[in-house]
C-alpha cells in the first residue's frame, strides 16, 4: 500500500495553509508596489504582506479561517479511491490537531463543531481517473468570507447600476462586475474570481471554482474568453474598491473564465470569489509509494522572497520575536473583545477624517469588515475574531468560539437574559443585607 501517501497529503495541507503560491505572491507584490503610499489601502497591504511572511516563516496558518479543504485528485486506473479518501480524512484531522487547519466543520442542525474538520461533506474530495501513471492531488482552501461572496446570475437579469445583463459576453461582463462590487469589503480584497458561463446551477458553481486552480498569470486558451478576462481586469481595478474595501488601485488580482454548455432555457453566470489568502497547491505522487515527486504551483528549491520588504517595511536586522506563554493565551481567551493579528491592525488604520482622502460612500456600510469569523451569540451583530490573523496566533482561541452552537432562530436577536457577573453579585449582596436586617438570627444559625 502507498506507505508515503499519508505524509505526502499532510505536507500538502500544511504547505497550502501556510504558504501562498508564487503567482499569488507575485500579484500581491505588484499590488503593493503600485499602491499609493500612506493610504489606508497601502497600509492594509503592508499588514497583509507581513502576515504572509509570518505565516511562511513560522509555518502558521495564513488566515484564521483555513477554509473548506477541497481536494481534486487524478488517479490512474485501478487506484483504491476508498483507501485514499480515508487517508485524506486522517491527514485533515491530523493537520487540524497540529493547528494548521482551524476546526471548521460545523453540524448545520445542532451547530456543534466536529473539532477535527471531518463530517458530512467535509472535506470535499473529488476523484477523477486519467491515463497517466502518477497521482495528482490539488488542494484549495477557500475561506467562508469569500465563499459568502460567490454569486450566480440567471440572465437576462436587471442589475443595479449596470442595467440589463443579456445572454451575451457583455451581459457576462456585467454579472462579473456586479459580483465584485457586491463583494467589496466582505471577501477580503484584493481577490480573484473564477467564472463559469453556462452549465446548470450546481455544475456552474463547481466549474467556476475549478477556474481557481488556474495560475493567475496563465492565458485562457480560448481567445474569446481571454479577451473577456482582460476586459474585466481592465475595468474592475478602476472601480476604486481597493484592498479590503479601503479604496485603492487593486481590487482583483485575477479573473479566470470557463464555459460549459447549457440548457436552451437557462443561462447561468456563476462567480466564485476568492480572497487574497488564495491558498492552492498541488503535488504529483508516485503511484507505487505515494511519495511526492513534484510540487505544483511552487518550486521548493526557490527560496521565498519576503513580501514585507517589497512593500516598504525596511527590516533593520534588530527585530525581536515575542513568545506568548500559556498564561497570556489564557488571559486572551477570556476576553472575546481581544482582536488578534491583522484585524487589530485594520482597526488602527487612519479613518477618512485623518487621512485627508475624499470620502466615497461605500455601497455597503460595512465594506471593510472581513467575514470569516464566528458570530457572537449574545451580540448577533458582532463577530468574533474576524479577518485574517497573524500567523502565530494560538488556535485554541479560535476553537473556543467556533465551538459555540449556531443561532438557528434568526429572529431571536435580543441580548442574553442571563445576568452579568456584577449584577448577580449585587443581587446576592442585597438579599444578604435584607436577611440580616429583618432576621438577624438567620445568619447566626
Ligand atoms: S478572513 Fe478574509 S482573508 Fe481570511 S479566509 Fe476569510 S475572506 Fe479570506
């Protein structure tokens, strides 16, 4: 049996969660270089770049939401797919135990987190047979915030501000722009979109997501779609949405479009939005041993160039590293208001009043709010630990909050009826005084 299969899959998961592929790093570097210095977008990009470096240096998760693990596997004829699927599930559980993946699999009825990323539908594993000898495993980790920003249009459709989108390439272009506009501030831009023209509702979304396995710098072999991709990229980065919705020059780092046949009565345009934490890697495995014979999307022999230095963070050589002890972790876990990593940084960015930039009314008032976090039960409008975290953040913190059951009754938005700690102490003191006043012998007894 493939003795190296399990460690190879585990390594793939760890690398995918902690190291952005070179094409995404290159695109983010371009975004950083062209951004106007000292703007909120450029500061947000700097923070993102530091985060990317920290994740790679410390082999920590790039973002607190490690996403839905989606495996696309090509196997030769005769491969034991049931055994491989079981080994992949074991590797996912082990990566979760090691803190490389956040426990992200929640029972949709009870709200209980399985704690190990295993459960019905988690992880997603798709097998395909091919004529080659080796095994190819590709992995995409797509966070919940950007997944929430996916969109599907049944054209013809009337789109706000864009008018009618017809069953033409111009209509498709309008749908893509509308999806990106709707995603602003929610999907952690700059992002990338995979698009499918046609198919049915289910296959359209799947094909759109499959486009995210293309590298950002490839050219579509279909000249019509290549032209559409170029047109979208030329338009979308002039919308001014920018990094994290802070305005700026880069809203998308990639647009990849595919097409499928459709039913005569249907014309779907499906858009899969992925955030800057665009985690996808792949491996080729030896069909006899399961050992990695080649990495895809990355070259392990090429050292990573730090992102932050390219973004204006000059390293002095006198940097120190801080180590958090377990006591520190315990204090932080007690405070749901503690905002870790990059979200803390985002809160410190200057607002419009101090930046001197002209104020543009966002389409959504909460445009600069990352969305991959768990909801606070007692404060439904408040999210716990939203946004990408610094790579070294302890994962116990995340688990504590994602373990909370989901709120199924969306109308029940009233604050928790439980008295707070200080209120209950006051009540008990009052009772004690009343008893002492009216029944002095009671306490003696
Ligand atoms: S918090 Fe933002 S960066 Fe992280 S996975 Fe979610 S959408 Fe992506």
